C-alpha cells in the first residue's frame, strides 16, 4: 500500500495521540522527535511490504511459468496471497 506523506503524518499523529491517551506511552524526548521516529517506522514498514509484494510477484511468475499450461486454472490472487504469507512468515514480517 502506498501512502502519501501527509497520510503518513496523520497516521503517525493518530498513533501518538492514541498511545498517549491510553497511558501506554510516556515521552522521554520532545514530541517532534518521537513523532519523526513513528513516521520513520511507518515508512520502513511500508517499504518492507512493498519489497515483499515484489518478491511474491516474482515467485508467482516463476511458479506459473514452471507449471506451463497447467497454470491456466490457478487463481493468481489466491496463490499470490499464499506466497506472500509464506515469505512474510519466513522474514518475520507481520502483515
């Protein structure tokens, strides 16, 4: 999923606000520093998922090509999801 910078900023702000309101977070640094760290974490997570998508798509294409004509009855979306889930588990990425 691709998010615009302003969407990431709003998401980070919402996370910070909700964590502070619930008492699960107590800032030891300036709010701006913490907010930038949350934004960076979100961006890193999105990049990891984009990389995962590319790798899953590549593996899907390789598998379909190897299957030849037998691949015609395969549900591409379902197989992509299965490959992506397996890669995510192997790489310890939470989707």
